[in-house]
C-alpha cells in the first residue's frame, strides 16, 4: 500500500467513522469475490446493508466510504 493510499484510508476513517468504513470495506471484499452479481447489484447491496446498520449516517458518507474501499481493494488486487 502506498503512502497516498494509506493517507486516503486514514482520512476516510476520520471523516466517515472507523466502524462504518471497516464494515463497508469488509463487505466490498466479500462481494468482490462474487461473480454472480453485477457491479451495480454489489453496490446496492453494500449501500442497503450499511443503511440498516448505520441508519443515522448521511448517504454521501456511505458513498465516500464505498468508493474508497473499492479503490483500496482494487489497488491491492493489481499489486
């Protein structure tokens, strides 16, 4: 993981909350391995599950956490 990726992940945890980011990153990691769903279906599933657990969190924060998690995980796969 590069310094920029580490900084991005730490900043995201600070902005959206560590628990939310950890849950979303775990779900993204799991759904990445599922080839039966489209990318849009995976995204909607992660968002729906996150909204259940973190109902009081704004959608924009969930989307930020989701985008960063996808970026970090795909960068790990490339490496």
